[in-house]
C-alpha cells in the first residue's frame, strides 16, 4: 500500500488496496515508525513501514473492474472520471506485482520470470457506494470507445 504520512506514526492510504487486503483507500493507519525496507520509484526512494492497525476506517468501498484487455487510454479515462466524482481508480495490472521476500525488504534484484506484462487486467475503484460506482462505470462506458468491461463487483 502507498500512503501519505500524517505524522511519524500515522499515514493515510492513497492507493486502492487489493481485494484480499483488510484495508481501503483513505484509511488512516498506525505504523510502527521503523523503516523495514524501501521502494525506488522514478529515482525517488521511499521508506516501507509495517502497518500495526487501522485507526480510522475510510467511508470508501472497494470495487473490482475486470477487463477483457487493458487499454491505457481507457484506464486513464476511468481514473479521470472517478476522480471527478470524488473517488479513485487504479490499474492493478500496472501498479502491483508479487515480490519475493528480498525485494519486499528493499533488496531488489533481477528475476527471470518478469517479462514486463501486466499482472492481470483488473482495476480497483474506490467509491462510497455501489450507486456512485455504477454512475462512474456507466459514464466511462458511454465516453470511452475502447473500454472493454467484462464485469464489476464489490470486493467481499
């Protein structure tokens, strides 16, 4: 999960955690304050912290959007529309990948099985209700000719 630090012990989750996570976009969490590893994104190094617990739950719910194929422009349109309506969308196929233990703790190295293709054609959508999610998806499908939706549902 990516977040913005509020103070040394608290952060707000800024990405949309995968359905298997106990967390949601916008949760305020308590972290232990000790850097456990690092991630380097676009040449900038970020500390990795362990989450201890959720302090303030977000009102946002997580919806999963399954796509038949990934079209970067279509996903960008989904992200734009979700943001305009007060939520967020994220292309999990681009933003997530499985890490080995060493990579997870900030000791990155090469892997033979990483061919650079997206992990899966799924997007996350963070919205407060199914009605708002439906509005976003309908607007997206109406405005984007390359949207290739298979189905969408709320995470369990």
